């Protein structure tokens, strides 16, 4: 394990759960990073609050020239700055992407940009679609994402200060404290329209609003496989909350409750609609309990490398530096502390693998599950020995369930070795070409079923 720690992997054992997560340092040297996005290929695009979008390649290198520099047109500091990035679903053909930033007056801007002839450099001139006045410096939201319907969703905070003094989150004539939804495929100014299915089209209320009652949705995401929407909403005094909206998303004008309710608890119900009209959290946890202070939303793991993480939503808290998972039954696992990071964003690559970043450390980690052993491995009559191994290890399988192929991966999911096995119960594999560390061994049987376990090489 000492070798693994030297390689930058820090194991986090989940309390009360057999699952174990490791964070592998993937890239360092970022300044106030607040978002990680992908454009449908192997690159990651890293958003720095000061105005830069930088390209992080799949080998961990960072391009010297920023993809885009907006530092001269933004306000920064505190919760302001360049905050969000989303690539158009048809980016490969139209080259459009969208950003969310606070301008020099402190107001939220949603703007469209395009990539140049060089795929690693964007054109510097953008088109402003929307400007939303911000009365205070905090609670600017920041996340923007394309939903499964092809529309751009925009998470807006309630305008700031504390306790939503302007009651903006409940006011349907204000875009603050809302989830907005717009169609960005218009070719005429203002280059967006409001979908006809938005709840306030043709009636009182702003056409852009899809849902209301949010305090500060610092990160939301869609499950890329089934379209479910997860919104992490930062609390006021009592609770941090997580909202889950199953796909297909309703068009009825959801109300997530703020400031009438904070989580499930009453906050200020003066003039509020009945509680049965509200959408209450899928999960909440106490604010300032064990060091928590501000939820950081993440993603449902939809990758293929780590089976134990599949169908679990992964999220964190800015202050306590712990990683949490929650499944569809609401069962939560919480890690031990991973100090000195201040986690503010997760990232998802085009394959569904997850990353996490700390605004203080400037480091992007790849999230790894080290408890990949399939519980069926031993049950089905397989064994691997010696483990830890030095120069070789032996795979033994039963006559009834004979292994036909072995694949060996490192903890990033990179395939290092594949070999067809001889038609006998025992096969020995040399390891002299491998470095010391932890690996994943997957056996495939003649019927195509796979079984995975861990291997340590000393």
C-alpha cells in the first residue's frame, strides 16, 4: 500500500459499507477550478473561475494555450466569475458551446461561443443570449447542462444575501431561484426561445422558467443513460438537500420549496402554496454536522470500469472533504475525510468515468473503486494465488466453470494484459513486466460471463 500512496492514490474506506473509493491524482496546477466538462471526446475542459477554459488531455497533460480566455469580461471573487460550461449536443457538427459567467457589473450572462478551425482553440467573440440582474454577490448558481430533450437547463440561485430577502425563488416573474430551460437553436436574436412545454408559456410567469424554489443549486446533472435529473441545492441554516426528478421530466412547474421550506423543514411559509404542491428532497443532511457546510453535486456513475459504483449518485460537501454515494433506495455511504481540497466540482468524461476537483488544491482526481472484486468470484470456484504476488500468479478454476481468457487492468481502467487461457483448471501468469501496485484481474468463461478480483504485486 505504501507504493500505491506514493503513486498518488489515497484510499477512502466507506463507513458501514464494503465499498472503497480511491482518488488518483490525474492533473494538477489549476487555479480556482469550478467546472469540468467534456465535448464528447477524450478531452476534459476545465473551467477556472478567473476566466480561463483549459483543455486536459486523456494522458493528464494540459494544453499550454487556453481553449478560451474570458478574464477581461467577467467579475471574479467570492461566488462570481466564470462558472459554467456546456457543449451543444451537436457540437461535432455546429461547434457551439455555452458559458455562464458574471459580467463586470456582477450580473449573470449566458453566452454562446464556437470553436475555431483549430479544435483546441475557441473563437474569442461570443453572442450573449441572456443577462440576469444579480442583486447581491452570492448565490449565482452557475451550472448549465443540456437535458435529454436537447434543451439547455440553467441553475439560478435566489439572488444572494441570506434568507432570500426579496422572496425571489417563489416569484414566477423572477428568473432567480429557478431552473430555467431554453431552446438555443434559434437563428435570430436573442438566439433562444422558450420551449412550448415550459409551464408558464402563455400564462403569468416568465417563459424561461421550468421549476422554482431553489436557493443555490451548486451543481446539477443528468444521468446520461436514463435522463434522470439530480439537483444539489445549498441550504440556509439547517439542511443541505438533494433533489431527484425521474425521467421523463415533468412540465408542470415543479416547486422545490425554498424559502417556504429548507429541505423538509419549515423556513418561512408566509404567503406560500400548500406543502402538497411542493417537491421535497430525495435526500437531505444536517448543515454544520460533522463539518459540513455546502453540498457539491456530482453525477450518477454510468461508466463500465467500476461495477460497484454503477447506478449510484456520487456527491460531496465543500467543507468536510468527504465523498458520498447514494443509491436509488436512498442508502448513503460516506467516506472518511480527504483533507485540504474544498471539493467544488465533479466531472464526467465521455465514457461516464468520474473526476473530482478541489478549488483549494487545484488538483483533479480520478475517482476509482478499489473494491471491484465480484462477490461471485470465489463462489463460482475461482481462486488467485499467491496474492500479493511477486514474479507470477496462478488462476485456478473449476472444471464446471473453466476460465478461457484473462484481462489485467491498472486502477485507471487501462488494459495492460490479455491472454487466452489453456484448457485446464490452472494457468500461471508472469508479472515481471508489471510495476508494484494494485491491479484488477477479470476472468471470462466460455459462456461469456466475467468475474473480477484484485491483485497486488509486491
